[in-house]
C-alpha cells in the first residue's frame, strides 16, 4: 500500500508509543506495519486518503469504554475493530495505550474469535441453471473444493441487480473450467 505522507507524524508517534510502552514486535504484513506478540497479530495501522486507521485483529473482545472502535465492514468483518482518525488531534494516547494493553492481555489469555461453521452450500438459481445446461462446467464445478464453490455462489448472490449477476456468472465460467477459485490470484 502506498505511503500517505500526511500521516507520517502520526505513524511515528504511534510507533514510538508502542516501542516504549509494550512488548510488541513490529513486522510488515500486506505492505503495512503490523505489531505482533509471540508471532500473533495484535494491531496494525495505515494512513488512507481521508483517515488514519488503527485496527485490532481481535478487537471484538475489547471493551471500548471510550466508544472509538468501529466494525469497518459490518456483516463481513467479524473480529477486527478499527479506530479511524481524521487528524493527529484525534489520537488520545491514554485511550490508545489502554486499548493496546487490553489487546495484549486478551492475546495472552488466548482469546481468539472462532469462525462459525458455515451453513450448507446454497447455489443461486442462475448458477444452478447454467450448471444443469453445461455438463462440462458442472463437472469442473464439482471438482472445486467446497470453499471455492461457496466463494462463487456468494459472488453471484451478493450482486443486487440481475444484470450484474449475469455478468459475474460469465466472468467466472472460464475460471471454474480452469479449476481456479475466485480469489486464487490473491493467495
């Protein structure tokens, strides 16, 4: 992720706070600074175009008495919580360190969000019809892992408009025939 120079001072301030007040180790993951405890991700941060974000990987367990944390993607993000700041003045060092110490304590206690077992695969009608009409496609789809099948089903279902669902279906057909998952290129 490209560095956004407007956040350099805030980034350095947070880094210094973490170095001086915690036992966390800094590493780079996904192109961003991530702070870990015994190899486990505790928090990370990055400057965006309109805000600076600090995220806590198991933030769902934080008490957040000061009401500064949000779920950045409601309905998708389960455990991670984020503190968004629009300027350096939004940082309250005391609150930040309280959250960090609580996150470290939670990590030491082994608090980790466990994903729920997903429900049975439900194919959208559009995909069902296409698989029924094309035996080669059906065979290729059945050879995919259940996880990859579910990714494709959700990809089509998430589209609100039928035209978008159709275009998504046309886009994924060659990928299914090649035995690729929807997000394989990112792995």
